C-alpha cells in the first residue's frame, strides 16, 4: 500500500524500483569514464614528453672528440663501426688451434684465461677476444642483433686472416653470438662451445 490507501502490485513495484536504480546508476558512469579518460590522457602526455624531450646523452665513443682514447688495436667494419680486439697465446701463423672468445654481459676482451701459458704454448693455441658492439672500446651498433654479432665475428676473422676454420667459445651471454655462428655461418668454424660460468 502506498499512502492514501492505493494498492500497488508487486510486479509494478519491482519495475519502478528497477527504473529508479537504472536512473541512479547511469549518472555515476559519466564521472568514472571521464576520470579514466583523463588518466589515460595524462599517461599518454607523460610518455610523449619522455620520448621527445627527455633523451639519454649521446654515447662517448672511443677515439672521437669527448670520448675516451683508444688503447688497443681495432678493425674497421664494413658498416663504418670499429671493433676492438686482443690477441693472446702463440702467433696465429704458428698456432694449431685458433679460438675466438666471445665475452658475456659483464665482461670485455680483457677477460681472464684460465689456462696456463705453458699449456697454451704446448698446445699452440691462439686466442682472439674482442669487445662486442657497445662494450669496451668497440663502437655501439643501434641495430644490434644475434645476426649482426655473428657477422661481426666473421668480419673480424676475415680482417685478421684467421683462415677458413676457427673455433668459437661463448661465455655466458656470449653464447648468443656463438649460437648465431651455428645458424648463420656454419661452414666457417670447426667447433663451437658454450660455457656458462657461475661466480660466487
């Protein structure tokens, strides 16, 4: 019963309640959508500002004005970048084994060799290690990939005249370019070895 003694059926009371709920719930949607739109707009504005205004400083490239001096031999690659390298062991002309060492994430061409000089000379091993693109004294490669690292290894071997066959050893993340040698230049090297070192 509604005031005045009128009777309202249960069906019509339910319908009236639903209409009132629908009216009251349709208005709060607008503020929620507006708030979400403003948040999305602010995030988009921040991303745009970061990408256009806030830029990282340019890299200090070895050998260029403002960059560190070059302190080791480097070769110039066909794309104009320089790759720094280090040769150890016996002379490559007298070597029985030519091994290219590919360093990991936190290392460089100056990584330690765990073989003694006596063993290296007895087995006549020539070691060639190099700074991967963007590491140490090698120029960065903005388009760097496993494939580009692989062709850096091939070009390094060609420029230093290692011959048609050589060994490739990848340590830790240096395993990626070593795997690239398997995929992209399988006929250029004798064997490959992936080594993962655990440091305590």
